[in-house]
C-alpha cells in the first residue's frame, strides 16, 4: 500500500488554538510488527526528519512485506519554528515531559498527544531519532533497565539494538540521571512495557553537506537493517560510512565525557570521531591566545571516540569529547 500523510491537531494555547503534528504511515496487507519512527523532539535536531523521509521514499520503491510503520517526523513544531532545542515559549524540554498531561503545560500537552497515539497502536519497537554534535559518529542509546516489571521490554530493546549495527551506548552516569531519563520518550515507553531506543545520528544543523549526508545514509541503513531483521522489507545492500572496530561490536558500551576542560582557551583536537584511543593518549590541547599550552587532555581509558564539541573555545567544566568504553 502507498504511504499516507496526515495531521493530528493538538491544543497548545490558552485560547485553545491548535497546532498540528505531521503523521506518516504505511501498512502492509499482511499482519506483522508495528514500528514507530519519531524525530525532532528537540526543535533544532532535524536529522530525524530527513531519515524518516528516506525510509518512506524507499518504501515507495520496495513495498512493505508485512506489518505497519508509523512516524512522527516533527514532534516539536514550536521549537522547530523558533530554531530552539526546547519549547521557547515555556522553556520546557519536550523530551523530559513524557508521558505528558492533556491538561498540563504546553510541552506536557504535546507529549500526551504523541504518547497516546504511539501506545494505542501497541508497537513492537519505537526508534526516536536525535542529533548529537556535528563531529560525531552515529550511535544508538539504550536506556537503563527500568526494573523487573519491565524486563521483557528492555530485553527486546536490547535485542533490536544489536540488529541496528551502530555502537550501543548506555549513557547512564548516576541515579539522578536515570530518573531524569524516565521522563524522555524512550524512558517513558519502557516504563509502559514498550521497547524503545534512541538513535543519535550526527550533527543537528545543516544536512546538505557531505558529512551530514553520510549521517543520514547511516541512520537510514541502521533502521532498514532492523526492518530487514523483522522481515518487513527486503535487504538493501550498503555499507556504513562509519565502520565500528570489531572489538566494539555487539557490546553495550559505557558513555563518558571525562576528562572535562579545566582551562579557558582555544582547543586543538588531536583525535577524530570513530578513532580508537588508548588510556593516557592525548586527545586535545588547550592554548591561550598567544599560543602557550595551558592544558593537555588525555583519555582516561581505552576508548572509541564518539565525537567532540562543535566549538573551538573551551572553558572550565566544558565537555569537549565523548568516549565509548567497553
């Protein structure tokens, strides 16, 4: 069947004015898994929109063999219009507002509409697509295990993560962060026994450059590979632009941004995304305006470089480089 495009109204204003959420869907005549793709929960992260568009373009040429695919390509229209991560009007993070409240704040109203539509379809997996730093390789994040009551959903999410073909990262650093993540779309879904994963697919800004196009290609391939595993589509032969080193494949990796900068100055990065570094290896140097070396940052463990900060200036406490550690 052909893809279907429509809109869902949401009440966002005190005058009950309406905004619309774009909905994309395609259904096979044969029953099968139900998949949701979501993008732009942060208004300035538009990579997910293009990846979802690419998936649906392929589905017009390579029909869906079974099941259903739904997509909310733009979950945060308010942030998108204002080119902001959150909702500028209320200074809320939509991805910390789930499962939402239909009579709550602006973000909670939008979150409730999204969450209700997704959960009512009883999906097998939800893939929420985000963007990270501009200089970042694509990776998939799996939320912390929410507990025994949700073990089945977590184990299914973990299984699907291994079929996506990207580095798998557990970003958990402390208990407070775990509670915070439960208000995200993926975290809230897991608490409702629905498997969910977060895909981080490179920079949030322009997608017209060669580097960004490669991120779009890798994100599309990752999702298509999962659909292939589920028997929903025919295989699409392509290689990832960013190849994972063998010893980092099929493992859940630990995320770290340590060490942070302790000096203000100009950064010179000594590593690039996708590179393997050894414990104690220099990864960045910070200089003052006269060229005097102020600080050398070194890797604290053997690591895979996920990415580095978008800017050339550092300050004390700045998270300059992200690492994936076995």
